[in-house]
């Protein structure tokens, strides 16, 4: 099936399940995380590549949001081993939270190793999430704009959460974890970033990140 076909099915699934799905941060069964292949080597390779340019990562909870998936993001500060990373967790599970409300938005900054450690343990939402991020995909990016990405972080953290009909416009749309991840990485000018139309399913979108690395993430 081509990308367009998968997206059409994804949107149809979201619309069909919109009452049952309580957003990206809705608790689900704990994800089973396998061993991370060549963890030290992966850190060294990507950290070295980042120092020569830019890089971006997507962190995934495959079983999140009633198994539709949940995602977070990370991007490198070019020329360093420092990363900015975060997510919109939506711990309340509500389909709609107005702008300015608590949507579980957070971001942090640290080394590549620290980013993997904190994402793998849900360090910024301890005791709230039933399972940590268990998979991550990364890519090098010779194009990057850290200032735009930082500005977008402020935007996504303050715009509320939505999966469904926007009470302001009456349109079926979304402002969820995938929209936040995509908007931040797009603002960063991530090379090879697959478009994410509104109401896309995170797990489907993750599989369309062509050419990105794909590794398991275990608590560390």
C-alpha cells in the first residue's frame, strides 16, 4: 500500500475511534522493550555526526494512546553534544484542552546519553506514564535552525491539545503529540522529515520516516 493509502486509512481510523482514544498520553499496556543494539556505538556514532552538523530524533511509545502510538522529539545543537528534547504527554487523557491548559508539555536540554536515559525512564513524568519510550529513530540533518525550533517549542506548549472537532472553528483537526513533534522538527528544518497531516496516527507516521535509524530504547 502506498503512503497516501496508509494515511487515508489512518485518518479514517482516528475518526472512527475518536471517542475511545483519549489523546497521545492516554495510558495503555506497558510496552515490552528489547535490548538496545550496540547502544554505546549508537551514541558515539550519532553524537559524532551531530558535532559535524545537525541531527534529530523521534521517540516512540508504540502502545500509547490505545496503541495508536505516542511520540516525542529531540534535536541537536549543531557543533556540540547538546540536545533539546521533549514532548506533549497529555496526562489527563482529554480529547480537548484549551490553550494555556495543562497538556503535560515539557522540554529539557542535555547530552545525547542523558536524552536517551531520560526518555527511556520518562524522567520528566515520573509516576504518571505507565510505560516509557521504548523505541527511537534518528537522522542526520545538514539543515537546521535552532532558534526557530525553540520558538516552536513555546508555541506547541501553549496552544492546548485537541483530537477532534475544534470548538473555535468547527473543523475536525488535531493539536496532539504528533503535531507537536512534527512542528518542532519541521521548524528545526530536519532533512528527510515525512509530512504529518492533521489526525495522522503516530505509529503509521513513524514507519514513514524513510532512512532514519531505528533502535530499541531500554531504561538506563
